[in-house]
C-alpha cells in the first residue's frame, strides 16, 4: 500500500530552538518527495522538492534530507521563529499512472516565545 | 494574482443541499487535482484532471460528488445532498506535468465547507 507516515504528530518548541520532523514512505515507484508548510486555514505552500538522487536540500532555515534506500526523509528547522508555527506535510509523488501526490498526515509545530 | 484561486473561501450549507466549488489553476498547468482535508489530517486525494480529461477518481469520491474541467482550464467540484461528514477543507492544486520531473504543485487557499 502506498503510504506516507509522519512523526511526531505534533510538537512544541521554544523560539530559537531547532527541531527535526520525520517522514517514512512506502510509495512506489518513487518520483520525488516534497515538504509543504500549511498555516491554519490556508493551502499548503512548498518548502522543498527532492528527487531520489538528492540527499539534502535547503530553503532558508529549512533543510530537508532524503534517504531513498530506507525511504526516509526529515525536515530540520533551525533557529525556530514564531512564524514557523504551522503543519508540515510530507508529500510523495508516485511515478505511475496518475502521478498522484500522496500526503502524510502532517506534523503540527507550535513555536512558543 | 497568478496563483491557484478557489471560490468561495467559505461555504455554510444545510444538510441535503447541493454545493459547487470552483478552482482556477495556474494558466499553463495541465494537471489539476482536488483534495479533501479534515481538521488535523493531511489532504486526501479525490480526483485529478489532465487538461479536460478526468483520469482518476478516489473511492472517497462517492456518487454524490462530481468534478468537471470542461475546457481544460477551471474546474468545478459539486457535492449533491450534502451530509455533515462532508464538512472539510476542499483544496485544489495544479501543476505542469510536462518534462522529466514535472513541476511543483501549487495549492489554492481552499474552500472550507461546513454542513449544518
């Protein structure tokens, strides 16, 4: 079954601290993996997109890693800010009929001052 | 604004009524997707179009749901005889599926449906 699992479901961190979110997937055949940030009541906004040949990609204070062998990805947030409070969703594009985006359940991050 | 736009942003309807949502994708994007998202969950795939052709429908899309993209541009999602369980955020996304990897998928702001 093509699935994307994220952990933790939620976390609370203090402003200025770092955190790492995890994503495991069983989607096959794999095309690429994306991390999205979704503010409450808004649509998801792309942070990074990685193909199977890319191990890491950064976007400002966000750094995503990918291990296509173990089918794991992580999103690291450095020096968190209050505006980082959001849901972070891991999304895998399946290279098959439909090229459907398969979403994880998201990790809800709350940054406290 | 050249992003994906959805209308309306919010819709409150009585159970049993029909509702229709509209999505205007980024103009050069040939793929258009509809997703449903309930509170605290990730989006769930409903259906997608390649130009005007509806290529896949999720089992979540019961016979009360219908989607169209008549001219390969904007799309509509209609829910007939709404039920309280239909209350959710309905997200539309578009992307250009051409090229080796295609491009990024861009999402609209969503339509939040509340069935009372």
